[in-house]
C-alpha cells in the first residue's frame, strides 16, 4: 500500500481487519453513517488453511464498497494484530498527523467521527493527552451527573475506537526490556491508577512477556510512565461485537456496551475538560474494573486480592 504524500484535511480512519466477515458489514455501515471519507484498510492474512476462505470473504466485502474508495493493504501472511497495528500506523503517520483507529468488530455511533475529530483538534497541543476514545465503560453514571464537562481524563489506554497523533504514537516504546528499565528508574509507578486489572496485564506484557498480542497493554504502560491520559466521553459511542472471540477472551463478559444517544451533547457544544483529573469520576471508573471481585464469593475475592498483591510485589521489585 502506498499512502498519498499529501495530508488531507479530513482525519483518516485506519481499519484493521482479519477474518470477521460476519461482523465487518455492520462496522463498515457505522463508518459510512459517520461520514468517513478517507479509509485505510490493513487486512491481515490467514493463520492457517481454515482461515483462507474467511479472509477471502472479508476482502470481497471491502472490494464491493461503493461509498468510499479505501486504500487497502492485503497481507499474504498472518502477522497478528499487534504487528499489523504497529506497522500500519507507522506507515500512515508518515503522511498524516493524526488518525482514528477501528478494528473489524467495533461499531461506532453516528456522532463518533465528528467527536473524535473535534477532540483531536482541541487537545492536539497537549502532550499529556495520549489519545482519544469513544468508549465509556458501563460504570455507574452517578459520578458523571453534575459534571461541568462532557469528557473526563482517564489514565487507561483504550483500544476500542480510539485516535491519536503522530508525535504521541511515535513517542511510545514497544520493547519490553526498555520499559522494564523505565519502570525501574521511575520515581513512582502504580498501574492500579488505571484499574485493578492493570498490574497483572503489565506484568504479563512487560515483565514476564507471557501475554502475547498485547500492544495495547504496552501503550498503557507508556501512558502510566509518562503521566498521560486518554480523553474519555461521558456517553458511550462504542459497541464491540467480538468480545467472545477476541485474542484474550473466549466468552462474552457479564456486561454489555450500548450507544447512549440520550446523554449525547450537541457536537458543536462539547464541553472539553481542562488537563485536570476528576477523582470523583475516576473513583467510579476504577470501580468498574474491580466489580468482578464480587462474583464467586469470599474465596474468589481472596484469591483475586492475593494475585494482585503478588503482581504488585513483582512490579515493585523491578521499580526498586
């Protein structure tokens, strides 16, 4: 794929696809409804013979598009999502200063593209903002009521319908050994700021390197080391149709994502927050990532607490 040399006024969408031919049509219809005019598609190859037909059907759907002329890279071999996203964005950012990233099982609300573009413009000059997301996890809206703003800042990287700038992306380091060194040299490093599950994720992706395909966890570690944030909306614009078939999941979670048009502000009147953390909102946000502790009774909660304690101890050993 050759990316055009000139940067266009419209922020491009980078769509990463593999074999989900059943989910892809709705993902594409959502992008059409958003008014996307520039679409770059990175199509990973099949992992085995069983996936050949599935990948072929995905590519047939893309070639039949009549509302946009996508610029497509079709790989003959399978490189995996992490390498596909990293190499795809590296290539796209050679000619574009910002991009919106969608995977083939992510469906976005009609206002998502305009929201993402507006947020990219608003926060472009702030290095403490690593990116934009359209995802509001389904935590209680209690803390959001009475807020003076329509977004809040989260220290957690979100890979479901997100956007960033070239300089922020290029500042991320993806070598686990280098990240371990940065953690060791950091004045403080507490991944629990991004959720109770984050220490375990970073331990697997960065420390033991046993969590494969974890490019998003690597990004999360970079954000925590640099004290960066994601701009997160007060209303959800994301649905994920592949939660039961993801790289790190085999069954659907107990919660679901739904668009929240009833809470959507006027897109020309979005109240963007200053670069300040609202701890009241973040407390409720973090509670979502510990809600699973309530399932399974006291023994399950004790096991989870012990596992998290061991993980934090391993991270502290690196840090000290």
